[in-house]
C-alpha cells in the first residue's frame, strides 16, 4: 500500500505564490512518473504538470512560465511551485505517482483558492 500526503494549499491573493508538496510512503519499490492534477468546481480533472525520474517535465499550457514541478527522488516527494497565481487557478490539486509496476496512486487533494 502506498500513501500520499499533500500539503501547501490555502488562500492566496492574485499574483501570489504557493508551494505544494506531496510525499509518498509505504510499499514503494520504485516510482516512475510523478505529477499534479487539478479539478475546479464543475470541471473535469486536468493535468497540471508531470515529471519523470530523470527530471523531464511537461506542463499544461495554462501554467507554463508560472508553475514549476520538481522532485526529490531520495525522499519520494514531488513539489509544485506556483507563482503569479490567477483566480482561474482555483481548484483542488491532486498528486499522482505511478510505480514501476504501472499502478497509479492518487492523493486526497489540497485546495488552492486564489481570491482577493
């Protein structure tokens, strides 16, 4: 069993910054991809950013240049630095990790609210 613990969400004003963290623990042999997704009210869950074990990244067009994903492989942790936040970034942010056996695991989500 794998547990994912997310932290760092909260309320921030437009233009502000937040840093999300997601730590994986449990029966982990090897983690492949790690990523962040988000789901705004009334919308489908969407990809925000993903990162491979080697550090290659991919971002949604809507966050390019503002968000940065990174990972600490030794600590099985993935981060999302979010700058220049906009009201449309308001959503529940979910961490996802995929193990080497192909099984994905999701965190419970952390709420990010961008509002003045």
